[in-house]
C-alpha cells in the first residue's frame, strides 16, 4: 500500500512540474492592441507577426485588416499542409486577438486565391477555379466578388478574369484583365490596367483615395531586389513614370496591399523563408512622389 501511495505521489509531482511548462508552450500569446499588438514600423520594413501570421515553413501572400481594425484575414500555402491554399482569420474577442483559424465562409467558395477587400470593407474579391462561370467564359483566372451582410454572405458574382482586384473608397475597381469586362451596377467603374499603360502592372493595388497605385514588375529598372513600383495619378487623369520602392524596401518584395486607413503597406517577400508578410509605413510613398505632380 505504501509503495502504491509513493507511486501516486511521484506521478502527481511529475504532472505538476511538467504540465504547466508544456501547456505554456501550446498557449497562444496574449495579443492586445491594433494590428495584433505589433509595434508599428517606420520607413524600414519589418516582418509582421512572426510565428503567428508569418510562419517560415509556410508562404503567406495577402494580409488584410477590416476598416474597424477588429479582424485580420490572410492566406497561407504549404508543401504538405494547405497545398491549394487556405484563408485564415483572427479577430479581437474580449480585448485580445484570437488564434488564427481557417475562415469558414471562404471554404464555401472552393479554392480561393489572393482575397482582397474594398477599403470600406463592403466587398471582397477573390479568384476561384471551383465556382461556376458564365456560359462561354473560360476558367483561366476567374474573379468573383461577395458582400457580407447582416444575414450572411451574398452569393459570389463573377467579375472578370484577373488574379487580383483593388478598389477605391468610391468603388472604382482596378484589375489586370486584358479582356472585355461587363459593367456592374454596384461599382462606379472597373478599370482594366492591361494594355492601358506601357508596362505590366502585376497585383495592382490602388490607394483608398485613388491618388497612387502600387504594383509589381520584373522588367522595369529597379533598385535592389524589390519588384514593387508606384505611380501617381496626375490632375489630367494620366499617371507619372514608375518609381521603384527599392530605396526603402530591401526585401525581394511583391504583391503589396495598402491598409484601409492608408497608413501602412503590407507586402510578400521570400527572403530566407517560403514567403513572409512584411509591413512598412506608407510615408515612403510620399517620399517618392514627384515634386511637379
């Protein structure tokens, strides 16, 4: 009996001594404040939420925050997990950010790629090859849009063929389609950048007020490894010459996104990883703006 009691005591001590440490390792950190409680960057880019959003063994391309700052959505790809990609979400509950989980709403839309959002949070755009397209339309890179309402998500509506869409506050939509786009009464205008400019505008991202456009390009003369460029809209509606963001962004950067408040720029970089999310102050854009614009 004494031997049995000693064994029980030993097991209890092991549980007390070992369990808290193990549980602490598995606990999601307490994150409070804007942007998952991360320290805001200046004009030098920083990895965003390393180990939480940016995880080295995965590749993340898009990281978005809703206009009220209460929710973060990002995509993730991996060699073994999420081979076809998954959209994650984390939100503020009881003052703290929740552990990221797969966004259930987007799973209803099949294989979703590069989700983006209008700066007022009303519309979401994404590419999916699993959703039906209009008769006579090829499933090359079909883009759809949805709206979240008080009763749930609207049915996806086909927009055009484009891997990326970006919108201004007045619901002018910018895409890179290169084919006929049917007008949609819910949007002010759909601007197709393909062929409209003398250079390629990959993953175009318009600022909320429509004053400048960030895009990636492999062919234009650039500073360093950064593939991101910016052009500014002139008073006559034309655009300035492209300016490389490589002066401030030293990473192998592409696929940028501007926060709804216009304060930060998020982008994807494959430096020393499969692909992490970085962010930087949007002040770098004003430093690149031509004096005569």
